[in-house]
């Protein structure tokens, strides 16, 4: 089963401002999150739905 990844408006705006090579690496991480969300990040419980959160930094990319 493939899950959906949503970016907050702020995260989407920041993502669009990044250099292409960093954006590609982040996209790879997001695609992995779609395939296996429970192996990455941590859980946020809001409104009865389970949400996952990952923090990505460009340091060392």
C-alpha cells in the first residue's frame, strides 16, 4: 500500500526555493516515506489521525 505525503504550505514554499540537487535528495526521502512511513520520522497524533513527521536538514547533503 502506498501512502500520501503532504507538505504544509510553508514546507512547500521552502522546498520550491531549494537548489535542484538538494530538492532531488529530499524527494527521494519523501518517496521512501510514501512506501514505508513507519520506518522514518516520528508520530504526531492529531484529530484522531496518525500523522508522521520527518525533519530534513541540508547539512551534509
